[in-house]
C-alpha cells in the first residue's frame, strides 16, 4: 500500500472512531447522570528520516489515529422529580455503589428499594452508606442536604459521597458509572456539595453541539472516501499506464 493511500485510510479509520464517540454521546442524551466523552487524535509520522525530505513527503507519510477519549465531568441540568428516592449531588462528588468488581461511583441517583429493603441503583447494585450497604425500613423517607437518611424521623445511615482529585483516572463501566483505575477517593466536605432529594441530574450531553460535530465528521469521511477512490482508480492507473511508458 502506497503512503498516500495509507494516510487516507488511516484518516477514514480515525474518523469512524470519532463518529462512534459522538454517536454514543447522542444515544445517551437522556441517560440520567451520563457524562459525555470527547475523543482526541494523534499523528504517527512514517516519513523516512533523510536529508532533504520536505513538507509534502512528511504529510504523505503521516497517519491519524484516535489517541483515546476523555470524559467531560461538567454537571448536567438538575430536574425535579418529587420522588423520595431520587437524589442528586449539586457540587463535587459521586455516590458510592457496590459493583461486581469493587466500588463504583456515579452521579445517577435514581435509587429504589429491593424486596429486602436494600437501597439499590436502577441496575440493582447496592448503594453504600457510611456503614456499608444501606438498608431502609418501612416508613416515610427523608434525605437531608448532607446526605443523612431518616425514616419517620429516625436516623438510618448517610449516603457515602466521594470525589477524586484526578477524575480522568476514572473508567466508565456502563449505566453512568465509573470505577477508579488508580487513585483512592477523597472525602467531600459538606460545604463542597449538597444532596438534593426529589431531584435527578440529567445527562451533560449538548445535543446541538454533538449534531454539529457529527455533520462535520460525515463531511470529512466523505472527502476521505473520495480521496481513496481517486488514489486507487485514477492516480495509480495513470502511474501504471504513463510513467511506465518508454519514450523513443
């Protein structure tokens, strides 16, 4: 494969990967507590290191790839639901949840009680309090701004809220949840966050922005497709038919 064709192909692959990221953001525009992702690209220089190689040779031997993606942890819009077991964090922090492979962290506070009276997520994972998985007896539930849970005026437990100094060390595990792949969580001081009962944090995806980005990606993809077609069906053909001719 010649370098020009490889460069165009790598651009197609990187653009398709970008489209996957944007499509996932748009698919979760209505997912409670979802945090959007932003992909970043990197270039690999495949030019032969030789004296006199110019910008054209450099460009023809560059290939693009997706270097990864970063989660955007900006808060989403808060929506009042009036439901006692819907809670949202205004400010810093994540709710702690007992996941299948350790503790998970989420901004999705859409909780409910299972048949044993355990407070669980929409995916039936136990929600953690300061004393472990939270068990709530029957009765009127009240959750304070500090996360303290009371039933009929009696203290039950306090929602465990944790944060991370480096949030990019959090890895998505699905259902608006993350797990730490490095640092330990830090305690969130009461003045840095407020727990709001009867409220849910919406996705922070900006649908209009994502649609604009998607249109731009599709245009780039079409341009790269035309480039590959031209390289394969015109330039290479002329190279074979004309450059190889012997002038008498």
